[in-house]
C-alpha cells in the first residue's frame, strides 16, 4: 500500500515536469523472481492506479534512461548480523567514502563482465529513508554503491541525512519528508479526510511479519484485542506478500482486510482506513496515511523507521517501545480516548507542517530535475 501511494505521487509529479516524456515503471515483483507466486501480469494493477499505461520493466531489462527517479521509502537498511569479513569490508569502505565505493563496485562489475543493465544520465531520490545497518551487514557495501550513484537525494529524516554525511555522499543532499504528505496527488480529501470528527471508539490495527519477537508481539496484540473497550476494531494488512503469518494468525479470531491492488479499488481500502479514530501500526505508511486523513497514529517502535516516522507527529501521535505489552496498548488507547480532541487538533497541525515541508521539497525537486 505505502509503495503504491509513493508510486502515484512520483508519477504525477514527473508527468507534470516532463509531460511529453516516455515513462517506465520498475516493478520487480514479476515472474522472473524465484518463488514468484502471483499470476503472470499481476503487476498490471499499476495501470489501474495510474489511470494510464506506462511501460513496466524489472531487473531483466537492459537500457539507458535520461532520468531514474527513486520515489522514496525505507529501502536502504539491514539489521541482520553478517560475518567478521563484512565487518572488515564495511570498516574499510567507511574510510574510503561513498563515491569511491560506487566507483569500485562499477569497476568490479566491468572486470567481471557484469555491467549494470540499466544506466542513466541522472539519478534522483525523494523521501528516502536510510538505515539502520549493523556493523557487519552483508548488504551495506551494495547499498552504499546504489546510494552513491544518486546525483541528488532528498531524505526523509535527520538520521538519514547524517548517514549521507558520515559516509561521504558527494551529491546534493537535502532534508525533506515522506512523499505521501503530498496528499493532493493521491486525493486524500476524497477518502474521508476529517480533523473535526468525534471520538467513536473505533480502532484500526496494522501489523507485519516481524523478523524477530513475532510471537511475543502477536500475543500482546491478541491479548489487548480481547480486552480493549471499543465499538469497532479492525485489522488491516498493507502487503499480502509480506504479511502471510500475520494474516494467518489473526484471521482465526478477526477479519483481516488485506490490500489487494489486483482485486480491489484504492478508494475502498483508504475509505475504510480513514473511518477509524486511531491506528496502532507497525508500518510507517500506516501512520502517515492515517494521520493525513485524521486518524491518530500509535506507532509501535519496533524499527528505527517507525521511531523516525513517529517524530512527524509530536503533538498528535504516540510511540510505544519495541517490547510493548498488553498494558501498554491499553494505556495508549485510553490516552487517546481521554485527550482525543486535543490530540486530533495537534495532529492537524503536525500534518499541515509536514505537508508544507513536502511542498517545499517538491518545489526544490522540480528545480533540480
């Protein structure tokens, strides 16, 4: 869901800037990937979301572009522990700097006769989240080469900006925000955006298949859902491919509404999301999309991404620790109920500030393209 919104915003901005250009959408979830489970042509739902038919390509495509645009998201991170060899490699690369790493990787690919299939004159990213990485991450050097190949990067938080400085990124680096705050591009007003609602004791929960502590977190949520005082509670999944365990566990007791871009309308899913008073979320765009439409975000601080996203909403959101309990969840819901009007007013100010920041970033982006 989050990536689909980012795609819509990116496409519309670029179409405004380059109305006569030919557009290609990189969609890597295709039959060329091992373990691909969807029917062939599944990703053609993109045509429905964009209401047009750009060319769809994946990692097997070979070609040269004037511009490659990275439309945001937290794609650069790795919290897994690697070997001592990668600890040494990462230490050495930190000394060399990102630009040098990018050149080394390109040289290695040329020597091994494995050049990049997709080349470009300019590469720009907007709303990018970077990190965290473990010191022994096996992915860090590859990600550094990709990041360093950008001419301009608008990052979505201070930690990402610090990362670029620490690792010697030589391109234009600017602090922005998430592209989903450019809400006119995905027409948030038509999906029930409302900052004047009354507290109706309606709660939405968005989870994911956590790589660690999954059973403990699922149990805390299930225990909470069994005792919480609500008029309505709903579970949503933003990604049917990545939430299989979550959907399986919670479907035994609750209906889990899953975003299925191939079989449902965007409006159907977002209208449902916007109908709740608060959202307990393990996904960054659960917090952002909900907040933009007037749904108070309660972020589960199970990743650095969620912790950073929670900072977008200092007046109208909450953050729970990664080891949250049933009692923590109950207390957060009760806090929303007690202070609902004040929190909703604060959330409105938070969202306006982020929308203004996003508009400034969009203006600067247009200048640099």
